[in-house]
């Protein structure tokens, strides 16, 4: 299993009238963390697209536990447990600067051809990068 942690700060524009980080922002936070994990193993989303693939999100799950507030520093631990055919599942564990659990979540993405938009297996460079990162752990 690959794991990578990303820090971000809740921006004022991300908060709602209750001063909470608005629930919709967690999808954005998950994407940021997911892209950082991929970058850390040597894969950029641009390289995926340049190779003729796309990775649409096909499922999002979020379990909110505590609110985050403006200026909180969040630590997002992102995990990539395993590849499942055309699908890739990422899990997220979000804590604040006090180490308190804010939320947990999961996103499922599916590889598809950029032109055909049909599901397909990940490109070999992606599979190799995941394998190499797993071996390095």
C-alpha cells in the first residue's frame, strides 16, 4: 500500500456562514492530496493525459466527524491500497493541527481512453510506478 501525507491550510474563502470549512471543499482537498501522492511516485496527471488516458471520478464517499475552521492546518494522509482493473481507489484520513480526526473518505477513479471515453486498464507506466512505490515501502 502506498501512503503520502499532504498539508494544507483552510482558506477564508473555503468557509461557510457557520465558520466551518464548507463540506464541498473536501472533494477539492481530496483531489489535491491525490495528485500529490501521484506526483510523489513520479506520475503527473498531465503525463496520463499526454499518454491518451483520463481518470474520471466515479465515486466519492466522505464521513464527516468534526468541522475544520478557517486557518486550520489539515494533514491529509492519502492511501492507494491496490489497483483493481480499470479502477483506482484512494482513501483519505484528514486530521487538524491538534491531531483530531476531521473526516475520512474514499474516491474511486476509472481509467478511460481520452478519445473513446471507454474504460480501460491503466497505462504500463502507471502500473510500474505504483509497483515501484509499493516495493520501496
